[in-house]
C-alpha cells in the first residue's frame, strides 16, 4: 500500500524518519510545496519523496500530521477519500507565542509547555476530525507522546509502544502492519470513541506516557 504524509513539521518529519529507517516508502507534503522539502528528502534517502498535498492525500494510507488550527484549511480542498485509510496524528492544542499573554496565563496548566487546550465543546478530537474526512476510514495513532521518539522504536532492550484505535478492523490491521514494520509494538485501544480520548494529548490518561514492551 502507498503511504502519504500531510505535514512536514515535527510530527510529519519524524513519521517520515521512522518509515525511512525501515525502508518503507512514502510521499511527504506540506503547504509550501515539494521544493521546500528538498533538505528533508535528501536526509532520509530514496524511500521518501516530496510531493504536493493532493499527491500525498491520494495514497492508500494518509497520515495527517498538521496542527489542529490548520486542519480545516488543509483538509478542505482534497480529493474524495472513498474508503481510504486516514491516520489521525493530531491533538487539539494550540501552540503559543512565548511573548503572548496566553503563554503567561496562570489559569492555563499547559502554559509552561507552550500550548493550550482547544475547547471542542465536549467532543473528543477524533469526533471532530472524522467529520473533516468524510468517507475515510480513520485510525488514531502516532499522537500520544513526544514525536521525536518515533524514529527510535528500540529502547532499553524492548520496543516502544504505539497506541492506535479505530472503528474499521481492516483499516486498523493495515496500520498495525506499518507500525510493526518500523519495529514498534502496536497496542489496539479499541474503537475511536474509546481509544481516541484515552491517548489524545493533552489530557488523555495514556497521553505523554512512554511505555516499553520488554
């Protein structure tokens, strides 16, 4: 199956590194166009190519790795999903300007980390996300800890645990295969309405926890 990555920031670039280390091919894209990714592609080698957002979105499995505030604009002009698999790697947080009043808000427990939670009106993030990708089979994954750890699945004599969840068993099986190829240890948290809230930053009970399977 072909893989596309939409977003080349911290998450997208580290997903690409994780895949490249295992020789898994993917197309990565960002809002600035393929030329802006020349350095990253040169670093990662021949298995990772740069493309347009529409090219990445046309893959069989598409990783969405953009900031929450950019989701609607990014996903609003893409081809129909037609049952393809979309991995939701996003979290409902806003990154703060360190010089802004929000960055010093004593009522924000996350201000010290440079983020604040986005109010979703009582919904969990995947409930919002799946409405933005109608017709896709959504799997939540790659979102629950420091993304800089993704390219290092082997640690302390074991495998780094990666949680995933979704409502389509076949889609989850395909995502699991990819995670296993990278050397990670996938753990299925069930359907989106259960697994999504468990592993989503900033307040999911399993968020920001780095489990190792020995």
